[in-house]
C-alpha cells in the first residue's frame, strides 16, 4: 500500500470504506452462511503457503487497501453475526474494521446513512461485498479523479450486457454524469456503476434526502418505499451537484448474488495455479 500513493484532497485526508451487508441473498438462498462470506478461490497463508479459502468480501477489502484506505465500516442486518466473527477487527487483513447495525430494511441509502454519525467529514469509498470487479486499482483511479476535479461523487463504470439488472449511467465526453436509470428494460446505454467515492457534501445530501422522503411519506400517509442508492445520486445530479464517471472500458464485474454469476466466479477462481500470496 505504501508503494501506491494516491492524490488526496488535503481538506479531507481520511477515506473511509462503507460496505453495506444488509442483503438477505434471496436469489441464492438458502445458504449456510452470509453471502459475504461465500468462499471464492483460495489464498496461501503462513510461511508454508498453506491454502485457505478466500471469501468474497475480502476481494473488496483488498481493493480498498490498494487505494490506501485503512478503515472501513461493514453495515449489517441483525443476525449476520458470522461476518464480524470471521473478520474480527480486521487485524489479520491489515485494515481497521468496525460494524454498524442497520435500522431500516428499505434499501442501501438507509443502510449507508447508519454511518453518518461515524464518518464526519471523511471521503467515502462505497463498495458492495458481493461484487467482484476489475481492475484492481479501481478505487485508486476514482480517488485520483475526485482529488483532481473536486467532484462531489465519482462513479466507477463497467460495461454490461444486462442493463435490466443494474443502474445504467449516461455521461458526456468529459465524464460528467447526466442521468442514472435504474434497471431499464430497454436502453442504448452500455455502462453501469458498481463502486463510488464521494465527499461530505453527498454524505449530508443523503441524510437530508432520506429525512425529506420520510417527511413526505408521513404527510401522504404512505408506507416507506425501498429507495435505490442510484435514485439518490440521480437526485443529486438534478440539484446541480457535480457527479462524474471514471469509465473502465475493459473493466469486468460479477455479482455473486445471482446464481449465474456465482457459478461463473466459482469456476473462474478455482484454478490453484493462479493463487497469489495474501497481501501481495
């Protein structure tokens, strides 16, 4: 990590990783463990290089570390105690981990907002613990772009041929995001977003947006609706906040929350000849 310096905005020297882990894995249930701990591939540990299964969430933690991020919160649904039992305080991985308990089951924005009292004015790096992605230095590049442009939000974009399952992004030649469309049935767009970094402006915008939504629900006496985080970012775009895209034209991602991608990931990472040492 020390040999991979990244540009930082001196006004916000700390970057904190946020990892929402509140999902119930309904698409691949039943599972004997939280999906974030599903073994995908192996890693050698110790001087003898003994092989140990590598769980899906560790890939995300390593990519955060590569960007110089040494602190992260995993936000849990009650009952998923196997995650802190497995990772502990993060010492074995070289990253400081804390755990927060989600209060509302109404979508990722509510889950992320649980971290509001703990992140202060830090930059935030958002990653999903059930998604494998390339390139490995994706967060490095997002943080570089945010530091150079001072954008409020920078999204990491990946090509996809399954737009109906993800949030698709429209952006101009300069990388300025114009629109985010959640799971369109038909679209000419080619890139979806899977990771993000943002500054405290969006952290506060997210909190205010949810307060406004709650107030509206109470006024109209309607039940609380699940809100995609892409909808909140789109609202930020519409209100004039600077949201930019870092496009990984040759990037790849697998969402192991779906049976097809889970099978592909298990097959792809089953080659023991490709195993690399821990912390390489």
